[in-house]
C-alpha cells in the first residue's frame, strides 16, 4: 500500500526546503525517493555491510551489521509512517542514511576516534553522516556529496552540540532555536531504537552472551515471552525467541503510533511549522517508555559490557588509536586523495579516512602498517 494522502503536517514536495544545488524535477519518482536512491548507490551505504554495531564484523555471521540494521529501521519506520499518513519515502531515506557516518567497530570505534580528535574539533557520528552525504561522497560532476533534500539531511542530524550547530547554518538552526525536526525524522529516530533493542536481544541470545533466564527478569520481554508460551505451549528453541521479539516489536510500534496520534491531537498540530514549534510529538506511552528503558539498561549491563564484548571493544579502540596516531605522525602514509586533504587539515583528513573504513579494512590496514611479516 502506498501513501495516497499525506497528513497536512507531513513533509511533501510543496513544503520541502529543497536541495542546496537546484536540480530539475525527478522523473517518475518523488524527491525523497530520489534521495533514497542516491543513498543506496553511495559508497558509504555499501560499506555498512561490513560495519558493526556491538560486535566486530569478523566475529561471525551471527550478528546484525549496520546494513541490515538500517534496512530494519527503514521497515519499522515505514510501517509507522504509513499508519500516521507521514511521508514514507522520506522516512526510508533517513533510515538508510542514518548510520553512514559510523566508524568501524561500533560505539567503541566512535568513542576512540572522538578521544583522538580532542583538540581538533572532536568526532561525532551524526555530524559525520551529514559530512558524508554533504561532502565526502564523490559521485556527481556538479557538486560534492549527494545534494540531498533539506528534510533528509535534517533527519540524519539527530543530535548536535550547540557550538557545532552554530557552524552548520540552516541545518543546525533548530538546535539553537529549540525547534524539532519533521515528524518523519522523529519517527525514524524511534524506529532506530525499536530496531536495535530488539535485534540486540536476538543477537545476544543467539550468540549465547545473554540467556532467556536473564531476560525473563525484564518486564517487556517477560510479558511477551509468557504470552508466547501460553499461546504455543509446545513451542521450543528459536521460534520462541522469534515469536517473542516479533511480538515486542509489534507492541512498541502500535504503542508509538497510538501515543503519537494523541500527542498530535493534543498539540493541535496542523502544519509542518506547527510540528517544528511543538515539543517532540513522536513518543511511546509512559508505560512502554519505562519498559523499553528497562530493556536498554539490561542490554547495557549484560550485553554491551559482557567481557567478550569488552575484549573486542578494547582491541577495536587500540586499532583506531594506532591508525590515527600513525597517520598523524606522517601524512605520507595516507592514500593520495587523503594526502591532498591533509595539506589543508591533517586531523580531519585522518578522521575521514579512518571513519570510512569497514571493520575488516581497519584490521587489514593495521596489519599492513604494523605487522613486520606483511608487505
Ligand atoms: Mg542506528
């Protein structure tokens, strides 16, 4: 089913702020479908296949990569957008692009690169995602980056410190003026949360890092597990987990839609301008918000800080740090296109190069630079 009629406060071609560089109207597709297509064909998007969220990519096929994560975010986001009569194509574009600025090795990689970049303007993956689509992709004759619509770029820039926002012009203005992004951006942000909490449960169980018994102490999971067990008393193994996770995702989506509809009504929102001026409109009910938080806390304690994950993160940090330091010590070690950039701003060139690496490329590059037995 396709959106035939958008809500008056949804983003459409009529109220879009358009692209930085003017282009002719797209043929046979909407402006936001065009954004989505540009993202899918980008180098940074393709590399998401070999980047991880929590686990290192080479640790096995058990875990989500950022590519499948982004596709899951798009699926969840589109379901929500359709039911709220929002612009599905915009949600899809934001979802597929939201992680393109991530470093190799998930959060550990990002934290380490940010530490390395202290004194050089820092490193933040949201800003880097915007930098990728605005500047770093080299695909067009007429402009750098992908020249995406304002609303797609706004959705990609989820958070931004005020000092950074001030340097970003129009796209950073909402952080300074205390305004919200479109509902499409808000929905995608929460679809991201639904996706990673649930797939981390799934990946965590499959890898054996967390157990069903531990998860039975988490209300959100326990409620749905009980429901599955009483509906299918003879069900065992993987199917119990998949039924439970599916049911959690479904409940979160339904709750989010219901609560967001209430918020929209209560705030008497009629236009996109009203959406920007109102407090955040996309939200879970307070009950589900609390339950979702409990699940997050559980995952932090039992999965993200599991000693096996900590070992991977530690290794990842060392690789990022050593790569950063060696390229800072001598920019002639960089590939030619980054050497040219390094003449202008060495630390940013190094950060761009390191951030663009996949997990396996970073490991390879580390070996090439530091292992004596390799060429
Ligand atoms: Mg994400």
